[in-house]
C-alpha cells in the first residue's frame, strides 16, 4: 500500500531528526559519550548474535559434561566458555526431548537473551507472537512451518522477570561424527527460541 | 497496570510473519535509540522497569501503532523529562540550554564494545522462600495502577512451582523509585493450558511465568 509506504518513509526522517536531537541534548548534558553509542551499535551489528548461542548448543551436543552444567546453571556454564561468550545473569537453558518441546516468549514486553542471541527479530517483538504464543503455540509453530506430534508436550516460557530462557534443541540425526563447528551451522536462531528446528545435515 | 502491553492470550493480531534476512537495525536511528537506552541505564538515569512503565503509559493507540524502537524513543523522552534530566524545550531545540545533573557513571566505549552486559538482579536475603518446588500456588487477582510483571492471563489461576530462581529486585517497587529494590523470591510457576484457557484448550500445552512471591498465594 503506497499510503503506508509514504507514512513509513516520513516516520523515518522524522525519527532520525528526533533521535539526533535527543542524543545531542544527552551528550551536551554530559550523560552519554557518542563514541560509546557507536561501540554498542557495532557490538550488536558485528559481534553479538545467534552464532554465540549456536556455539553453546553445539558444544552441549558433543560434550555431556558441559550439557549437564548448562542445564544446571546456564549463566555459569556459558561464562566458562570465556571471553567471546559474555552473558548476562539468570540464563535458564531448557532442553527439548522427543516428548517435550520448549518455546520462549515475553508477553509483557520483549525480553530476550540478548547477550547470547543478539537483538530479537521484529516478529518476536510483535503483537501476533506476544499474544498467541501462550494460548495457541501450535498455531504459532504452524506459522513457522513447524508441526509437532499431537502428544508432544509444549512448554511455553513467558519471560516475565529478568530471567532469560534459551532452548536446547535436539541434535538432528545423521550428525554423528560432525565437529562442533559443523554442528553450530545447523543451529538456527529460531530453534533456540523454540519456533524452529535445527537444520538437517546437508540442508541449506 | 492493565494496559495493551499485557498481550498474552489476546486475539485478532493475526499471523506471525518473519522477515527474511532481517537486518539488526532497519534504520540508523534505531541503533542510536538502543545504544542511548543502554548508556542511560548504565549511568543510573533510570532502570529497566522504569523504561517498561514509561512504554506502558503511552496511549494505547500509540503503543500499538508505532514501531518497537519508536516506542523506546518515546519512553526515553518521557523518562528524560519526567526525571528532570532535560526539559521539553531542550529536546525540542536539540541542544542543552542548562547544565546537566550528576549521574552515577558514564558508559565508556570500552565497556560498550562488549555490549554493556546486564548486571545482576539477584539479591542476598535472610528471609526463607515461602514456596518449594512442586507447591501448588494461585496467582493473585491484583490490578495495580502501577507497573507489575504478573500478566493478566494467569491471575486467579492455579499452577505449580517448577523453578526457584532466587531472590530478585522486585519490579513493582523499583519501577517507582531507583533505590526501592524490595527484593523478593522469584519462581517459575507452570500452568496447564486448560487451567488458563478452558476445557477446549490443547491438553498438551503448559505455560509458565516467572512470578515474584507477592504475586502468589498457596493453593
């Protein structure tokens, strides 16, 4: 719709000016350093993203001791991986099994494990996902093309506090002998939120 | 408050549509908003629940009608003015007209480069937890006019304590004053889908929320 498109375009320029004005005021007041803002933006555009979580999942798939620690205390286990995997506190890792599928939402705002998955996609922050995930999770999964057996238990985790949830998906069959790096490539962002499944080996 | 932000279980918003190859930010200003929010939070200008409460108080049509980062920007302006950190005339002219207040600290580019990770919300307590794993609890039927993190769709319903997260800063209190952390025990409480949505609901679905002790009664 052209009308919507035009409105969107004018909102962008209006917002560019409005946000620049706010940044200038806060900078002149001495509250913020624009160079720090540049660094935050760069970190989220280049360093912090779902590849961080994919490495955690792949390691859990090949290292039973790490998996055990990850499920017991997600924050401590991820932190033990070192400098490249900084994580905020209160990470809970929930494991998918043949009988049980986990899915994560924040109905009240858009809480998401930023440090390990990066910033959430627009759909995660949208009203359709926030409203339906807790009432019709199978319908939401269908929107993503995912169908699970009717007797699979669906556990939805509504992130209503500062705890954060990461889904540990099931390791796909046919991946025996694959390296941690190869396995990490099968782990999509959506399968760590619970709206997708890992890719099959050889799929692209 | 019972606002439109409390969306769990509402109908009519349509399908979930994922954007292929979605960029991290859709316009440069979105990144500036995110980074400013991080920097002002680090400085102690306000806390995360004050940000949420400012969004919740936007007019409902505005909340639903603007993009995620525009909602953040509107809430940030409201907090900047509401907390006396700058005045509306300064934001309108785009320049500071008066000296700033003194804040706790300033986010450095070095810390920002690792994404300025969140701090801890856990607090030590001598008070024992009122509930243990497996306890049946009823979410209280409360409707505060102020900020709360107990969603409407669980109020009045009975669930089971499945995780004990520890004692955490209480959002309902700290949204109103920076130094009013009032730490409370925090639990994951799991509800059967049919308890929440009635006998026609999918029997295979269970939903948990993270609930602070003041939200819960024994059932």
